[in-house]
C-alpha cells in the first residue's frame, strides 16, 4: 500500500469539493462515503440509536437497489462503501433519503433538531486494491479510536463479501 492509509482514505476534513466534477454518481462503482454528525457530536454511542441507523442504512440500500459493501458506525460519523449498482440512481439521492429518514426517526424519538453535517464526503474507489485498502481502513477505525481491541469485536461494523467480490 502506498502512502499512509490514515491520511489516504480519510475523506473528511479535506479542503476540496464534496463531489467530483463530471463524474456520474449513478455508475456501478464503489464509493467510500463519510457522513459526519452535526458539530461532530457523539450521537451514536447508545446501542438503541446505533441500531436504528444500521437498520435504516440496510433498509434504504435494499429499497433503492444500492450495493452496500461495508459500513462502520462511529459515535460521531458513519463510513460506508456503497455502489449504486444497477439502480440508476445517483449517490446524492441515496444520501438524501437515508439521512432524511434517520433524522426524522431520531427527531421523533430523541428530540434532535439537527443530526448531520451538510452533505457528505466521498472517495470514488478506482482499483480493486484500493477497495481492499479502503475496507481495511474502515473496519479498523474503531481500533484506532480505542473503541475495540480487534476490529471483529466492534458491534457497529460489517462487510459483505458477496457484494465486495463483484468488484474483483
């Protein structure tokens, strides 16, 4: 792997546009997306809210025909690797539906007025070796943050081999 994966695949806190110019975000290509909470507040440290987010992520992906390759829900942000698959829908459409759905649910249950930062950050994965590196980075995020000793011990992350294998 070239470069430090800590910096290479971190998609938030970079001084750049959130979207690539002239890129078709409905193309069947894996994209690493980082969605941060408003003001980086720890909203997802309770098991209840974490389960709601994960259920909504899985449901929205399935309902819209997106391919979810992996996810890792941290207390203050969410990493996913997702592809529009054959849905024909662009990534921003998925993000609007997913983020809006979660916000509505948690507003009713917890009285939150604002949950997410505006938009999300993405990294269009270009090669199969990048895909492996990105997934490794995502799955080990809880270990780096001291939330788990081993990546497999963290309950709010998962990868889906059947979806990952489509891109090799």
